[in-house]
């Protein structure tokens, strides 16, 4: 597989086999759900191949995966249940503390590691995914990698609370995209952005487009996200 990757070096602007090997080692760690290790490999070759769009996309994916894993771990450790953070009681009253947002929970418990790992944040991930999108070939807006990058940018903006930008990004994914799952997830994120801006009617309206499509998409994670959004 590494030999196969080396043969694409001229096309993908990877200038030396060494960088290609480092990239593939990082990719193998990312595919094994180890974003911290993967990030260190990818970060080490930024100076060598700054114009390789997929390096920036992989860095952004590391940031998002680390964020999701960390938030899930913190919620299991600090919350009473998935929907209740804590319950406080007095002799006459009972108070339910609702969970804070994912990004706020992440930032409160983020430990400062070394210089490289301190970049494992959504803010850095947004810069990386913007770089990836700008470097990708604009002649093919339907390419799977470009659509994935746009969707990742939409998710990051949503998590960072930039709901208007998330909604704006959703409009850049073609309605007739061949990747129906990507389009559905983009609509779900847009609906969540509208919900956060208290535009409940439009949020519900655009979400209806997903229910029929989701019947043909074999992804329990996407379906769960859809129904959770609709319930909210």
C-alpha cells in the first residue's frame, strides 16, 4: 500500500517518499481511531508539503475525532446521565442541572500538553479544513473528499457556536450530490443551526427532506443524529 501511495507523489505534490511514508503512518493511526498519534505525524510534515490538501483535511479530522472522543469520555465521567448533568436537592426542592455544550465542556477540561498537541482543538481544525478546501480542485465540486471537507467545516462551525456560518456552508453542498449521506448530514447540521437561532419552523421544514433519504442510507449514527435533532 505504501508503494502504491508513492506512485502518486507527482500528482499529489508530495515531493519526497519520506513525507509520503510519514503521511501514511499518520493515516493508519487515524483509521485506528488514534487521533493524537496521527496528529503528531501529520503535523511534522506541514513545512514539507504545505500545498497538499489532504494533509490539511487529515489534520482537521484528527482535531474533530479527538474532540468527539474527549467529550464522550468527559460526559461519562462527569454527568449523571446523557441528558442530566447533576441533580441537587434541598429539604423542599429538587434542581436538575442540564449539560453544558460539547465545546464548553471540552475547553474546561482541556489539558495543555506540548506545543504540537496544544493545537488539537476545533479552532485549529477549522483553519486546517479551510486550507484543505482552498487547495482542492474547484473543477470538481462533487468530489467525495471536497464534500467531506465542506461537511467537516460545517460541523466545526456548529460546535463552535458560529451558527450563521454553519447555515451558510450547508448551501455550498449541491442539492443533487451523489453522496446522499453527506447531503443529509449537512441538512441535519443546518437544522441544528436554525434551532440554535430559535428558528424552529424552518429547522423542522428542512429536516423533512432527510427522512425519506435516510431510509436508503445504512448508517445508524446518521439516523440517530436525525431523530435526535427532530426530537429537539
